[in-house]
C-alpha cells in the first residue's frame, strides 16, 4: 500500500508503508521481515508463530533466545538520513550490523541497490563493506600508532589503492572535516571530537554510497557533539550522501533524521518523519517518548492551519507549508493578523494565533486525522 506523506521539509512523497512488500525504486537498502535471534536454535523462532509472538521476556524464559531484531521492514531511500532510534538494548546496533552482515541475520530479505545481500559470497561482502557502505563507530576505532592522515587513508589502503593516490584523497577529506594542519598527529594527541572527525573522514575517503553511524557522538561532550551534528548536516546538504544514523537521543534523531524508525524490543514501533512521530505518535509508548519535545520546533503550519474564510485567501502574510510553528507564531505576532499558508501560488489554509497555540498546547491531538499526517 502506498500513501502520500509530507516530510519535515514540506515535500510530498509517495511512500510504501513500512510493513509493505513493495520496494521503493530509489531504495539503497530494502529490508523485509528481517530477524536476528541470538541463542540456541535461533532459526526456529521466526518461523514458529507461537514463538515469534512471545514477548522478549517470555521468549527468553521459554527458549533461552534473545530476539534482538524482530520482523523489521523498511527502505532506506537514496539521499536520505534514516535514523534508527531507541533505548539501549532495543536492537539498533544489531540491526545496522545486519545490513552489511557484520552480524548474520537469522531470516528475512535484505537488498542493496536491488542486489540480494544475504546471497552474497565473501568477495561480494568484502566489496560491500570496503567500497559501498562505510561505518562510523562510537569508539572511533583508530589505529593509535598511525598519523591522522594514514588513519584516514586506511580504507583505501585495504582497497589496494597506491600510496600517492590514497594520501592525496585522504588529504582532501582531512580538509573537508576541518582537520587541516593536524594530519601528522597521532590519535592520542587529539581531543575526542577531533578523533571522531578522523573516524568520519576515514569513512568518507572511500566515497561510499552509504554511511552507517552507530551512536558516533554519544561519548562526546554536548558542545562538541553539537559541532559534529552540524558537520553531518553540512556533509549531507553538500554531498547528498545517504546515511543510516543510530542514536538513543531523541533530540539528535529529530535534528538529523529525514525519517526516524523508533525501535522497542527489536521491533519498529513507528517509522515516519520527525513531524509525524512528534505530531502523530503511533501509540502510548511513542507518545511518552516524545512528550517533552518542543512541538513548535518540529511541527509545521500544515498541522496548524484551518480553512480560509471568505476574503482571507487574498490578504495577510504568506508562509510556506514547511514553516515551523515557532516561526509562524513570530510572523503572526509581528503582522498582528492571520497569515496565509501558500504553496505554488495557492492558499492552502490560514494560521492565526489560536490555531498555532492549539498545536503548542496539544489541543490538536484529538482532532480527526486528515490521513496525511499518519505514518
Ligand atoms: N552477541 C549477542 N548475543 C546475545 N545477545 C545479544 C548479542 N548482541 C546483542 N544481544 C542482545 O540483543 C539486544 C539488542 O542489543 P543491541 O542491538 O546491542 O541494542 P542497542 O544497540 O539498541 O543498545 C539486547 O538485549 C542485547 O543484550
Ligand atoms: Mg548499540
């Protein structure tokens, strides 16, 4: 089943439902009914309905198995930042490692660019991990006795690229991530933030089709962390590189994600844009999770607007549909009257003080769904 959704940038997109079987044409990764079960006779769990539906605790008691990833389906679209968020132990690391088979999935289908990853032989997997999907880890994984430049060039070295070329390419990414001048230092002579920039540069140097991040910034101080988040946003804007970004931090997920998959006990409980997750939580768990998010900084006027009454469509300040509520409140306060939401010269609706504040105060939550905001 396909439906039209509106993402945080206000662009309309056609998306398959997360549990659907139809693969997006522009999918880099297509994941269907993926399971990873740890423990004895793990392969029995997904195929036995009486086991597959047990809670994590029941399954552990009955079989000694842990289902770290349970029947997960999604597409990572070309050019998007796909965030996987969830509390510690919810299965995020297992899921991202399954994508390149650093962890072998128990069952399900996994494609990259239409190619069957589960069917790849060793050389196919080597190619996948060295050239196509590069991973950035929380603990950097740097080689302590090598210089920054040689650490950054390491991925190319494994590929067998000659010294002169790999150093030249490494030098480019060293500059790109803001480490220019530090290329001869050893990792131990760098701050945590700088070390993570080296990790990021190393992943970028192989020019992968997709970057995979497993909580890369969790160990960093808040300010440095913010810096690194900005760096990721900048790289994404400038290069449009596809990214899968794992985090347990909701603010980070909302900041970076084009779409967010929220995991709980190995399952995806909701998959949607930040606006969908915050504005239309799928269940009580998600609602609790996003309770403290400042809604006006995530939701847009699309959610707040009401139909125009006679005459209103022609006057007043004009806002684009992806204007944040917080910016709209400012615009309405400044102009002293209602504002129009305009797209392609057409007035979609009106926002005034009352309907904007209703969203901030969550009075919109009980409103009937218009079918567009749901994930
Ligand atoms: N090698 C393993 N053997 C057994 N259980 C594991 C293994 N790796 C992870 N798990 C379990 O799988 C679940 C998900 O772990 P993980 O993917 O690391 O979660 P997250 O990255 O979200 O913190 C946890 O319950 C964890 O204890
Ligand atoms: Mg983890």
